């Protein structure tokens, strides 16, 4: 599905409309220039500048809204003034499935950014003992990881949005001081209304990253990545003291529709809007790909003109 997402985002099958933001405003159309995603050393879209727009929908208000097509593209063979990323790019069997995955990924990335801003002591204090989830699948995954000679730590990085977000770190259980390579300690994160599913996503993503390094499946990794030492702080995360948490509660809703309602309500509660979904596939395909934009949330690290948004700055200044 990730491969399908990237192929579609390379050349989306959607109509575009070339005009300026000024003319869109004059005609009464809603739009967002997505300035938060402008690439490093690139300029914002001027109000009088003609660009290609695509029509998305604000999921919180059900209104149509135009966004720059280039913000959704992943075509690295051409110059793009926007930061090209798969963040918020998601697929599913139905449009609702794809939207849920995309919105949860944006919430997860925002939570991870805010979690990183906290001090090391505060981050490590949120280390969760896997038994807290009281779930057989979590227990089975932990057993497999430990049997492979690895150690794992789970951290609760849930933000003020209150959608459960978990990040996992996996590395050697027996470590050679000062001789741990970058590829030996991998991480993964997950968000979901169900804390268990958030944890499972984090754990399996961390393992997936490790397997990818071992198999050499990616051709965009240079040789120095396999020789680079792991950051000391990342290695120290494996020694964080897990705490049994008795407050983890399962989601009371089940199914894509109820989960979407739950997530949208959480965003409304924090006054985070708009939540824009841009469909990228035509109706003839047996799957759906969307790009989700939530400008009010923080983005992962990347080559953008604006590294942090208002939420990260506020946390850094006032926390």
C-alpha cells in the first residue's frame, strides 16, 4: 500500500485549476496556501501568483477548499517549492479508511515532535511497561523481540489532543559501550483511538525499520548510514525504567466511522482546524489514496522553510 501511495502521489489523477489566490478569494472560494510546508530557501505563494490548485475538503466543516497541487506531489524528478514528504499520505480500501490513516499519521507526527522537545528526563519518565496494555498480541510481540536478543522500550507520547500515541525503541539487549551503530537501534511510532493498536503499530514499525536495514531493501541509504554511531541519547532510551500504568483504557468505539468521529472531535476540542483531505485517485481504481493536510499540527523534521509551528514553539517557551 505504501508503494501504491508513492506511485499515485508521483502523478495524481485529479483535476487542477490554475489561478491566483487573489482570484480565488474574489470568487468566494476557500483556499489554504500551506505556507507551513514551503521548502527550505523557497518563497511563499504570493496572492497574485498563478499556481495549480486542487480541490480538497475540510473534514471538520464539510466545505470545499483549494490547496496547491505541488504540496501533495512526490515527484523528485522536478523542482518543487514545497517540502516533498509522505507525511499525511495514506491509502485504504475506502476513502474513509485512507482518511483515518492520514489523520492519525499527522497526529502521531505532531505528538512525536512535541515529545522530542521535552527534556530527556521527562521523555524517559513516560516509559510504559508493556504489561500495562493487558493484551495478548502486545505480549506476543514483546516475547518475539526479546527472544531475538533485543531490548525494547515503549513511551507514551500522547499530546493534548488526547488520541493515544506511542513510540517504540528497539536495540541490542547486550550493548558494547560506545560501539552501537545507528542501524542497530530503530524506532517506530503509532497513533490510534485504541492504545493497544497504537502500541502495536509502534512496535511493528520499529521492527520493520530494523529488518529493512538488515535486508538492504532500500536503495536510498548510503554506506555511511551503516557505519554511523547511534546517538547516545537514543541508546540511553533502552535503559529507561518502564512503569506499569493502570490508567490505560481501551477505546469504546469500533470501526472506521466511529474512530473518525472520535478523532475529529478531539481535534475540534483543541481548536485545530482545518483538516483537509485531498483525494489523489480516480474512481476506477480498487483502492483510494488521499493526502491529509492539518496545518495547525507540527510536522516531522524536514527541509522546510519553517522547522516548527506554533504548538512546538509554545511548548518550548512555556513548558
